[in-house]
C-alpha cells in the first residue's frame, strides 16, 4: 500500500469536503453537495441562519435556502430522514434506508420506547391533519 504526505492528506481532506469551491451553482450545486457528502445534517441552531445552510453556503457562495425547498418538494431529488440525526440525503440512497424505515413501523419493543410512544400517540392525529392541510412542517 502506498503512502501520502501530510500535505497531500490535508489537500485530499479539504478537496473531499468540497471546500475548494468545486461545486455547481444554483439548486444543482446544493444537490451536488448532498450527493458528494452523502448527507447534510439538519441543524436547528440559528444565530445568523440555521446551521445546515452554512454547510451549503461555505461550498457555494450563491446558495439560497430556497434551493433545498425545491430539491425536497418539487424535484424530489433529496429526502429528509434520520441517519444518526435528521439529515438531507440524496434520493438515490433512499433504498438503503428502507429496512430502517420498516423497523419504525413495528410496535415499540423496549420500556422507554413504549413510554415515549404512549405519551406521543395522542398527538399523531393532529400532526397528520396539519401535514395534510399545510404540507411539510
């Protein structure tokens, strides 16, 4: 197996994270970022803007948060799902998450899961009604 220098390793890490500005513009640039990184964690922390938007903006200076809305709702080229946290993921990876999605359909097994389910269940009907009425929340 070959070896690389520390300098080459640094350049590889920066290049692989798309921090060199090598992405497209517009919504295609946002999609390319999600596809290349594999997922972008959705983060609710918002001092200036929600933190996940910084991931896109730091890789594409012309980024607009509207691009994600279009990619999710109109193009359906990315989806939201729980990886290790809630994240945007490329639609071409959707099939890999189907087994885990099926797990969520099963009744809760552990004590803590059962308690959480029981406390949240009264909200399900209202939440689904709002989603049908207002779309994604």
